[in-house]
C-alpha cells in the first residue's frame, strides 16, 4: 500500500522491452535507502517489485497486463518518474490509501494557472469517470490529489507549488497520458451491489439503494 505522497522524482536509465512486457532501471537517491530485493515501489503509480539494485539505481520488471493498462509503454530512457516506497506501519497517512494497481489511463486536456495553483483537466473513459467525484481522491501517476470538479467525461485537480516541485505532473503537456487509480471505496460498493439480490433479481446501483444500505 502507498499514500500517494511522492518521495522522489527518479530518472529512467535503462529500458528493455519484449512486446508489452519489459524491465526498467531507475536512478534515484532517496528511494534507494534501505531498499531490499522484493520491495514494492510505486513507479508513476504502478506497484512494481525490486529485482536488482546498486548504490543509486534499482530495477523492476513489468508484465504485459501493466503495458496494456498503464502509460508505461510511453516511458523512455531519460524520462522522469514519480517514486514512492510502500507505506510503513505506524507512518502518517498524509494522502489517501493507494494500492498501486492502476485502473486505467487519462489524457491531459488543459492547464490553467490560477494564482499560486495550476488546474489540470484530464479526460478519462466513462468506466473510470463513474468513480471520480468532486472533492474525492484520485491518484495521478501515483500522486494523491483532490478532485476539484468532475463531469461525465473529465475531471480537474489543482496543483500547489509543493506538488509541482515534488512530482512530474506539471512537466507534462496537453495530450500526454497519465496513470489513474480511483478511490477503491466506490469500486467495492459497486461490486457488492452486483452480487446483492434485490427480490429475485440482481441489484443495480441506485441512490435509493445506497441510502437504504447506509452508504449515503
């Protein structure tokens, strides 16, 4: 598990591809402290396992499913990536609970500077947008952010100066692809409703049903 609070921006130093799978070698300084084989590292929001490391780099493998669901296929040598180590028991949970299991991708459609913040609008498929709500949480390339506004097709997040400095989000441009992980609560509720019988038929997710079951 992760918090979505990015610890470091790493540098991709090595890349081997085999179809949609492959191996990454990432340069870093903070993340490498105390690293062990088998550790989980969030790379742009993707939970990956450390397979090798030295004093300033670590290696991870990614499988075809990762290549299909995430933006890892667009990563090249020289790219910066967001890095976060797995949450330690007893540590402060400053962001929100992030699993590192990316739900899908979004496309940046605009940037809007508003005083000390930058609003970023992202377009996503309806299969993801149904879980993205105003004032809810979203992980973009692994960074925990609050949704400022949402429609049926897009959502907006606001980036403060600290987030700009510590993550790669504002290094991107319109049209770039980002990894999205939605808050898990909505997904579990939906799955629960799918298997809950209402009368003799499967239930559908409605506001009335959510209210009856104490979710709203």
